[in-house]
């Protein structure tokens, strides 16, 4: 490869050890991170080609754009890196307890992602965090039932009603390890009430009843705050948790009820994307202080776990600056060291045994293993609204020939009037000159609108909703200089459906000339495996993409195996989610209208409509095999 233009997209910054440009000029994935050996990289362009040729699971339709490529080996490497970092930090500082984390299901609720998290983390007893009843049900189905200790945590966060708490208590009866984290003081009363009701269903055996007693945690509302968007709900006026004095009151209440042994975890979360390890240390130290007070001053001697919540960030722009919501100034090892050191020092100072350290690091675990692939449909230069450079130059020349004439005689009023005319003339020429300069620059930097097979609202809702930026780059031709400046325009009927802000802090992305004759031109949205699917919208009734699961091959260098291809929701499923009965409200009504009345029967119209309607209902709503027909040749003149 003569030249690697991946540097234009700062791939060495945000890509960490997972992404590179190969000798073909294609984006490639290093599935084992820094331990990826030469020849094990996976060519993303080759994956796309094979995915398009693969018959999707449970479907007779063809694979279709847009698509998400998932690389489970990257997910496994992230989990290994997290646990190795905490184990290293604990060993090097003499920390006497252990690390035991959980994955927050809200980050990516996809079945295979959640199952992978549990499977890859099983050797470390890696658990799950749920924030709602549906997520709790997913966790109950995915976590293993085991007699071995320690059991994986099932952290139950979020606001809770009686049904949520009863369901969590029933998970303990199954042999799981749910911990009900109280967000508000009043939730304790619900826990106590539901446990009394559960007792009535248990055998009349004290040993059995004791085994199924609740384990509860309390969420602390810390005073430590973050800057920017992700810190807006933290601090004294934050949405979740209790202030220190409220926490101590709950402990006192538990003591009076003879249930203080239920309290075994203290939890906090100051926000996603903590920018620096200094902020990490401050928050953990504050929480560890509350933990020590609970043990020393309120008799909570069964307290054993400090759950530091989320916040382990992703360096989306690759600057390691921590100066925006898109960057963090540390890696996983630095984060783990800050957490462990803060807990150790605070506990040692207060004479409290080191607790189990738990984190709910979802974004940093899920982001890198998934990328969105966007198909280019067309590329059109933005129209210029102003006069051309030639027209502006002619106007300046005309003005230069038409300077105001000097007055005859020396009357003061005439001289003043001439001076005013000269000033006006000069200002007009200055404005035209400035306009000409801008136009010359614009001519040299024409912006192209790349129309992509995409709904911003369905695939990148965080971009639209909170201005989240993601690394983006072409999948191929990275050994050619991208000479055009492009924005990405989606296919929704909404002016917000446009991507014109990028991690470079520029309003355009370097792209190549789109030439359909060369085959597909694809843009990858990387580090996008967290939250986007979970909060996707259905604007214009576009919905989710095709999901492609890609495993590394052990049989050949650079090889891969496509485990499965799952099409996104078809139109009938999306319409049905809007409370329509597809059969009664759509198919039957359209058939009746197409066939017409008895007086004016149009069977031929239904014969035309029916197959087109069926295809539209049973395929994804995105554009499929988009191609502009070649113009028909001009007829030969008649001699």
C-alpha cells in the first residue's frame, strides 16, 4: 500500500488496539486487541460482501442495508481487559478483597450481546444490572444458577413498584443473587411488605426462610459532579439516590426492624463518561467515606460491596484530552487504579475491611465490538446560492470604472458629499472583495451531500438527541486520497436527518468520489455498540438494521466466519407496533379499495397492488438495491 489515509480519521487515536487499515486499503478489525497476531485481522469490506451473499436466518429475503457488524471476540477482549486491569491494580496495592463487575443491560439489550457478556465473564462471576422489569426478566433468564460462591450479582436498579420487588425476590428463590438497590427511602417499606408476603409461600422452615432473605443496597447521591452533559443529573440535585443523612436513616430503620444484615451494598453513579481519573478518584473516595461511616457508626457490619456504577468512558475522538463529552483522558488500567486506590486509602484510614469492588461499566465494554455500515446511494454537490466568482469580479471591475466624480469648486458641502460618496463606494467594493474571497475558497472546497441508506433517528439517535459524535470513515479505498468534503444525509423526511459534525471538530468528512461502477461505497460508524439500538426511534417508520455476527476463523489467516445474519424489522412488524392490525387495517382495507365496488370492479388493480404490497410489508423499509436506470438510447434517425 503506497499510502495509508486512515490517519485523516485519527484511527490511531480512537481505534485503540482494535482497528487498522490493511494493505488493501480496507478498514480491518483486530479481534484480539493488542494480542492480535499478523494475519488475524478481519477485512471489513470482505465481511460486507460475504454478508450480502449470506441467506439471513429465518428469512427468505436477501440481506439488506443498513447493517451492524458485531465482532464477539472484541467483546471478549474488553471483558478480559477490564478484569485484568482491576486484578493488576489490586495486586500491586495490596488490596485484600476482589473485583466483581456487572454489565448494565440498558446499554445493549440484544440477546446475543447479553448472553456473550455472561458467557465471556463467567470465569470472573461477571453479572448483570437491570433497571426495569423487562430487563430483570432478561437477567433472570441469562444468569446461571449455581451453588458456587461467589455468585454473579444481579443488581436491581431504577425506581421500583411492588411487582418489580416481588420479581427480584423471586429471583433469589430461583438460586440467583439479586441485590435490590434502594433509590428512595420509601422503597424499603415496599421491600419489607413484599418479603412478608413471600414468606407465606415459603416452607415453614427458618433455615429456608433465612436463605431467601433479601439483600439490599442503597444508592448514594454524591456531591461530586461532572462537567458537561453527562454530569447534569449528578450532585445534590441529581435524579437518583439518597444523600448521606438519608442513607444513615435507612440504616437506622433496618436496625430497628432487625434487618440490618440485609444491607450489603452501597452504590453510586455520578454519570457516564467521567473525563479524568481525578474525578473518578474524588467520587469513589466520597462514596467510600459513606461506606466507612455505615460500618463504623451505624453498625452495618454486613456491608461488603461498593458498587461504583458506570462512568468508565470511551475516547470517541481519540484525543485523550478529557475536555469534552467525546473524550476521556485515561484508559481502563488508569481507571481501575484510581478506583482501587481511592477505596483502599479511605478504608485503611478508617480501619474498615476492603470491600468487594463492583462497577457497572457498559459503554466501555460494548462500544468497540460493533460498527454500523452505511451504504452510499448518491453524492451531490451542495448548490451555491451566491454569484459566481466571475460575476463578482465583473461587478468589482464595473465599480472601479464608476468612481464618484470630484465636485467642481471647493464648497464645503460639496466636498463633504463627495467624501460620503467615496466612502459608500469603497465599502461596497470592500464587501464585494470579501465575498469574492469567500467564494474562491468555497469553489475550492465544494461540500458534497452523500445520500446514505440511513435513518439518523433509528441508527444514531444519540447524534440527533444529545449531539454525540462517533468516529466515521470509509471502509475501502483508504490507499487513495479522499479529495472531497462530504456530509451524510439520511433518507427520512426530516431536515434533522443529516450528519454534519464529526470528531475532527469539522463540519465535513473526507470522502472519495462516489463511482457506482466501482461497486458499493460504504461508510463505517465505529465504536457504536452502546445505547444506539436501545434508544432507537421509528421516525418515518424506519427501524433497526440487519445484524451480522462475525467470528474469527481459527483455520486460516485473516479468516472469519459469519455465524448469523438477522434482518431488521420488516414493515409489517413496524406498522404493527403502532397498534395497527396489519391484516385488518392494512391488507384487507387496501384489497377492498383496490378491487373497487360491484358497480366498478377493478380486479386488475388488485392483481397489480397485491404483490407490491406484500413485498413492501415483508421487507425492511430501507431502500433496497438502489440503482438509477441507464438512459435509453436515442432512436436511430430514419434515413
